[in-house]
C-alpha cells in the first residue's frame, strides 16, 4: 500500500532542486565515511566528533563558470564543482584538521 504521508523515494528525488540533490549526494558519501551530517535547505553541516567544530558546505551556481553548480564554504569561497564530490570530501576532511573547537 502506498503511503500518502511520505513521498516515494523517486518523487523525493524529482522534487529536490539540483543544488539540494548535490548536497544530498555529498552527505551520503560523508555519512559513508562515518561523519555526522545534517542537510538543510541549501547547505549541509558535517561534524567529525568531539573537539572539532562542524563545517558548513553550500551548493550554489557560479556565474564565472557559466552557472554550473559548485560546493562552497560560507561567503562563496569555492571548493569544487558539484559534480566532483570526492574533491569536496577531501576539502571537508582538510577543514576538520584546521578547525578546532
């Protein structure tokens, strides 16, 4: 029986915007590496345990790259293209090494 309370997985994917879908994909990869991740509207917050401040990653279109989607830190500090999530994971891991609570 189909639940009317919750959208089906296929419907959820179709209703999400391209930036949100890119964030969800990045979040899934980070979770696969055992990071705690929360996805919000337009950004995600990833954490690596106690003593390390969480980092926030945004997904935005970049005008200087023809409007392609890019992952970015706050203030539009560009990380990498959204179609290269493994590069974003490397950046997030590096940020955990630099950002202490």
